């Protein structure tokens, strides 16, 4: 089972958004970004899609 996050449904801060853009720009994987921001992978994916940020897909 995946990790549980205490921050359920917390609003995104501008700091977190900046960090998301930076990490995604460096080509980090979704799992690594989620761990760095202590948010779920689904949360990261949804926010990135809403903001038009591309997340690297591992193959």
C-alpha cells in the first residue's frame, strides 16, 4: 500500500508550486516529486496538469 500523507486536501502554497515547477523542469519522476513535496502522486499529477506542467514519465 502507498504511503499515507497527513496533509490531505491542503491548499498549495506558492513555494510548493515553484518547487513543483523546478523539480518537473529537472525531469524528476512523479514519485520523487511527491516525496520531496510530501504530497500524493495523484495530487502532484492533478496540480501539474491544471498548471500545464509536464512531468517526466519513466520507461
